[in-house]
C-alpha cells in the first residue's frame, strides 16, 4: 500500500510540473507576429470616488512595421466604459520589441460598482500602421479576468493627483524635457501623431488646442499649468474624432463679382488625425447688406467637390459660381453637410455648423 501511495504522489507531482504558469494567460491577440498577452490587472479607487481598471499586457511585435492600437468600443461585464492606454498609441513598438504596457478602463456613466469587481472585458481592437495609418486588422476580443492575478484595492491611491503648481507654462518655441513629457502624454491620449522630440512646434500646438477643445479648457495653443494638471490626471479625456472632421477655414476668396461668372471658393481643414476626406458637399446661400436671403426664404444651393484633404491638412474647394444675378450679395453663409472618406464611407451632418464670409 505504501508503494502504491508513493507512485500516486509521483504522478501528481509530474502532472503539476507540466501545467503552464498561472501568472501569464493565453494571448488576447496573436496576429501575424503581433501579440498582446494579459499578465495581471488592478482596480484603483481615485480620490474623486471613481474606480479605474488597469489590465497589464505583454506586447510582442515580430512584424515588419510599427503598430498603432486603439479601442473602438469597450465594456466591462456588458456595461459600456471608456478604454484608453496602450490602445491609444503606446503599442507602436518596433520589430521584435517586447514591452510591458497597460490598458485603462474608466467609468462612462456606468456607475462605480461596475469597475470595483470586474469579471470580463470586451472590446474592439483596431490595428493601424503607425507611419501610414493603413488599417491592418480589426478584432473583437473578450478577456476573462478570472484566471489573471489581481492587485485589487478600493482605498484611495497614495499617488496624489497632479496640481497646477507642479507645472510651468509651455508654448510654441519652448524646448526641453518638460515639452517632451507633454508630447508623450498627448501621444498616449491620441492627440499628437508625432514623436516626442522636446520641441514645441506647430503640431504640438495643434494637439494642445485639440486637447483643450475636447476637455472644456480655453483654446489658445498654450499648455498652461492648469491644462497640464488635467492632461496628466486620470480625468483627461482621450482624443475622439468629430463625426464630421472637416471644417471651413479662415479664408474665403471670390472673383468677378460684377460679371456673369461671379464665384467663390473657401478654405477647408481636415481635423481628423488618421482619415483622408476625398469629397464633400457644401451648402450655401447669399444675403444682401440688409440680411435678406437672395435665393428666397429657406432656399440654399448645394455644391459637391472632390477635393482631397489629408489628415490635418488644409485645402480649397473648387470655385462655386453664383452668377451675375447676385451682384448685390454681401455675405455668403456656408456649411459642410456631407463628407466621403477615402475608404468610401459617407457621413451626413444632421446639425451642420454655419460659417459666414463678408464680400467686401
């Protein structure tokens, strides 16, 4: 009997030795040499009472390109949440690189309890080429947190929230490590598609403007101490592209105002970080010096142009002809009502923003 028990114990030990380590789960994504492998997760409760969920990942890139990942949508236990972190641009490691990164999930009006005891995370992962923005892969994944080790704490974190007094004002022309840190945070949140080189140039200024616009701060292109305190806090909102990223720019031109070919064109700006617009519809109507509509009440004209505008680029529309009957036009009212992207997607704006240009 003693010999039988010894043999059984040996078999159990051998079986246990063959089991995989519990500290590392199976790949969440394994696509042509690019791997995301969940390692562990942590729940934190901030001083403001909201909880956050961090899922730490091993990122392995054996592809031949740098890769940009983001979350299209995410939910925890079936409830919608905001997903940010490595999936907003941190996973652009080079070929063969391996790094430890994390994705962060925060409440989206779902209630604090949703993130205090999470069980599953579902999300759509989108992989783009970091240099060309080419769409490489889209995958819906569900992560079961049960097998992962956890570092769960519901007490306030010991790390204090950043304060305005921790920062100095940065603006166009500033240089140094503080600028580099600012740029990296803007990159991580998706506002800056560039490298953190420590030089505050036009791209950094534009990224600061976008951050301030989407986070309810004054927009002047300056990284104030107050702006940086919010930027480096957990409350900072990641970049979200507008439904209609094309806006009318600061310059409108016209020609031949007193002839049969009286026409105008206007500048347009593509505020998208990643997508190219290859056509759009401009709706417009003229008014005279008294504000009377010259086409009649409620009547507008629509003008379709195939002007291509790349991400962050500015272009002009084609010339739109008004004609000699509008020689007394004083103001042109314009709005972009429809766009088409280079991949063929068409979007309509149900509430277009109206811009005006005075013809004198």
